[in-house]
C-alpha cells in the first residue's frame, strides 16, 4: 500500500525520524520544512499584487470630476484586472496539465493570494483616480477626516489627542507616517494611508482566513463576503471587522484543540492570539463590543470541560493576559471615560426599521424613495429570506464545526446588542453607534451563506472520493450518482477562480464608483470637497471645478447632512 505525502505529514515522528520511509516520507518532510517559505510567498505576492493597479492608476490622464472620464477610468481598471486575472487563471490551467499537475497546488495557492491583493488594489486604484490632481485626503479637513488629521498631528508631537476614547493606533500610525514620509503633514499623509489601507484590505483578510481554510476556499468563502464592506475613506475600521471575525474563530478552534497541544506550543499560540487581538482593539474597538457575548458563549461551548481543563484555562489566561498587556491601558480608558461619551447624533439609519440591516445610507443617503425597499415576503426582500435560510442550513450541516457555530454566535450577539441599544434610544435620546452593527450582521450573514457552500462542497468531495474507491456504489440513497462522480478538485479550483474574477471585478468596480467625485448627498461628496480645497502653497488643485477653490473647500455638504 502506498501512502501519500499528505497522509504522511499527519503521522507523528518518533525519535526525530518519520515512520514513513522512502519518497513519501521525504516529500512530507520537505512539505513541513517549506511551509514557512510558502506562507511568506503568499504574504509577499498578496501585498505586491495589491499595489499593481494603484500604481497603474497614477499614470491615468483624466479629469476625475468628469463622469465620462470616471466611467472610462473604471473600465481601464477593469480591463487591467481582467487581463492579469486571466493570466493567473492560465497559469493554474497550465499547472493542472503540466507534469501531471505536480505544481498545481503551489500555483493555485499563489494565484489565490494574488487575486485577493488585486481585488482590493482595484478599490485603492479607484481612490487614486478619485483624488488625481489633489494632495488632500477624501473630505479634506472636514468631518472625521479633519479630526483624524488634527489628532494624529497632536499625538505625533507628544500632545494628547482630542478624544481619549478614539482608537490610538490609527492616530499614531498616521502621525509617524507623516513624520517619516510627508514632513509632518498629516493631511497629505492621510491621503496616502487611505489608498494604502484600501489596498491592504484584501491581503489582510485573506491571510486571516488562511488560518482556517485552504487558499482558494479562503478567497471564495472568507475574502469575497468581506468586499461588501471595503472602504477607502476610513479603511481601518472595516479592516478590523473582517480580520477580527476569523481571528476570534481561530481562538475558539484552538481552544477546542488545546488538550492536544504541548505546553510550549499552546502558550505561544495563546500569546500570539492575545497580542493580535490587542492590536486590533487599539485600531478599532467597536466590533469587540458587538461580538463579546457571542464569543463568550462559543468559548464556553468548546472549552475542554471533560479533559485538559488545565490547558484550556492556561490557554485562555495567556490569551487574555497578552491582550491586556497590549491594550490594557486603553481598555481602562474606554471603561472609565467612555461612560461619559454620549452619541446623540441621529442619522438617516436611526429612523429605519431596526430589523433591517442589509443596506444602510449613513448621514449622506442620496436620493431615497421608500426605505427600506418593500420586499416580497412580508416586506422583506428575497435576499434577506435566502440569507436567513442559509444561516439555518449552515448550522444544520456545520453544527459540530466551531467556525460555523462561532460566527452564528457573533451574529446573534450583534443582533441582541443592536436591539438592546435601539430599544433605549427614545428614553436616553442617544444612539451609541448601534447602526454600525449593520456591518457585522451583514458580514457574518454573508460568511454563513458562503460557509454553507463550503460545507456542501465538502460533502460533494467526500461523495466523489467514495465513488472513486467504489464504496458508494452500494451505499443507500446515492441515487446512482456513484457511477458518475463529479470532476476532480483541480477542475473545481479552475471554475471557482474563473467565477471569482468576475465577482471581484464587479464588486470592486462598484465600491470604487461610490467614491467618484460628484456634488451630491452621497459619499461622492467626500473626494469632491478634496478638489475644492486650496493647496498649502495657495494654488488650487489641478481639476478644481471652474479653477476655483477655498481654504475650507466646498461647504455645501453641510446642508446635505441628514
């Protein structure tokens, strides 16, 4: 009987030598030793791919305020994305046919990382287009942009920021980046970080999901749902959410496995997770509040109660300890000063049915008719019905899988917190940012829809394996499918990548288009204002409408806020 390298890698070594002799053992050993290099390759490729389209966009010659120019620019980005994507797909097809597919997994792995980077690079390139000819960030020195620029300048110069409870990591990052690369100009530096932050979105969420899923599955079932939230204005807040979910799931998964790990490995994992969670908390803390109840419930469900309780407690203790070491000071500030922070700014979404979370309009809703849009099933649209059915089906098929159960708990947690805060809104006359649970509910819901497809595909793969072994032919309930097994996993990878190229291309174009400059009551006003602000040298941006600008920029947006 022959043993594959994959099977050999799961057999523990004895006395430092593999039980498997010959080529299979050597292949397994090479696979283990090359794993860090392969991971480093994925990281490098993902981040380099994320820079390709933004760099190309800097060479575009267009007026970003002209709608025809905007459409042409988006088409130019789409063309470049498609050409590069099809080249990657071609490499995967060649690898499938060359040398009996020996290098297929490697090529597919690196191609998945590249697509993740290219997709978010598309959105970053859209931001480059929107801000061509102006050095200012989106919205100039107005609104959140102006406050972040001011506070970052303060902390970079050793002064306190304007808000003790605002996450410090973005402020310090912007402040020191400005000192190193922009001569201390935090305003111009913020434009750079808006673009770079959007570009890093895809690689960061891809690498986070790689802790749980294989490359193509991480791209399809982890990264794709996240693109409903990608943002070029303040990219760090949404990036924290899409990274936090897989990290918290991984924490629960390894808690369940804590009894099988050696003490050293167990503590290294725990400290690593705790430090990473602390860094995310310092970057944006809101998602921790919405997720907290669900994560605690999931941890209690998967704690090793029957055996290895000591290891489970040590794992949790080390995780919490590392978390507090990184962000404990800020957490104390949040718990003390945060109690006095009241959000009484009622926005458009605060007047919307609280059970509706699939879309939101913020304080720049644009032209709105009936809202929410009347649906077919008791006012609820088909997308919502499909999502809730998928949630139940995902739990049905994945009831024993921590990834499904933990995300379901986080969905329920955000829902309960949302309704609790909204139910007190009239009494307290505060909103406390509860509408931001929209993002978490949508992301977790989309993830569970994607994971349903993931679970079904695993069942189909298992059916195919049984059919190949000849064991499914007589199994009850096969319906005769055992004699006609599905195409192999290589074909599935090719088909998946082909579809993902169109999905990512379309959603990235849509998310880029919403930031194309226009004088209207939507996010398009943000880059529009950037083109109307006077440069520091007293000149107007290259494409300032009518060649006119002012120190504060076009302030007509103030009359548009709802």
